[in-house]
C-alpha cells in the first residue's frame, strides 16, 4: 500500500503543471475563428499532438478540422498563444492566416514542430481551394516552410514569398519566389552574403531572373557598416 502511494505521488509530481488545454483564436482572421487543443501544456509552452477546429465567424459553423503531430508554441504573460507572428530567430505563432498564393483568398499555416533548419519552427501550409471549398495541404509551400529558417515571409505588395537560410555565423541566403498560377513556385531572386573569408569584407552575390533569364552581380562591402546592429 505504501509503495503504491509513493509511486502515485511521484507520477503525479512528474506530471504536475502539464495538461491538455484549449484556446480560442478570434482575432487572427477576418473570416475565421479557431479553437486550438494542445495535448501537453505548462504555463509557458504547449507541445505534442494538437487539433485545430476552424469556424466561420458569420455562421458559427465548423469549416474544417486539422491535426498537427506537434503543435509547439509558447504562451504570453496572459497564457495565450500569439497569432500571425513570424519573427526570424524569434516568435512564430501556432496559426498563421495569410494569402500565401496571392489568389485573394485566405490560407492557413499550422505549426508542426521544430523541423526547419537549425531546429527552427516548421509548418504545414494549407491553401484554400474554391473547389471543393476546403483547405488543401500544399506540399510545395510546406517544403518551403520546412527546408529553410522557419516560416517564409509574405510580401503581398510585390507578390513574393521570401525564405532565409544560413551556414554558421557568416553565410546567409535570402531567396524570393513568385507564385505562377497553375504551375507553382518560381525562384526569381537570390542574395548570398558571404563573410566566411575571415577578412574585413562581405561578398554579396545577387542573382535575379528577368524575362526568364538570370543575371548575376557580385560586390564586396566593408563588414563594418554592412551589418547594422
């Protein structure tokens, strides 16, 4: 009896503060609200299996249900998740609403753990399809949000998706993609910043696609002043 009591106490102590929790997201999207349920939450972070239920704000009807194997995210001082936040080397929200393919309809990215470069945040990216009127996982956009440094950023004005990569402290790559309707992504710009030579300069190689043809320029700059602190 005493052994059972001690074992129960130890198990309870080990799991204290960890519990399944649900959160309602109502301000991330003009059209949708969402209910997030995460399997393992403390006062600071949630992780593990997660379920996202998306609702139409006007009709209050369930639109679609999504599953994430690792809905990993931090909680703020109010113990709530952030929304629509993408910070390189910083906070990246569990849900991101945006028009990722520039077709004037809202799409959705859902956190699926830390599977991007250097163990950074990664996402499953879903685009809204008018037929059959549901969100469809895009393998191409999901790869873009997995093979680089966290989630890509969206430049809605120029209609570009932008990714970032690095190799150690001194080599960085910025890549821009255009979305070609019916065809997918097309790489249109790369900027490679290389300061691995150990000197006082950084070499910047810019490749740009114009009318289907690539042009390349290479320039060197003093490190001091190039990287603004």
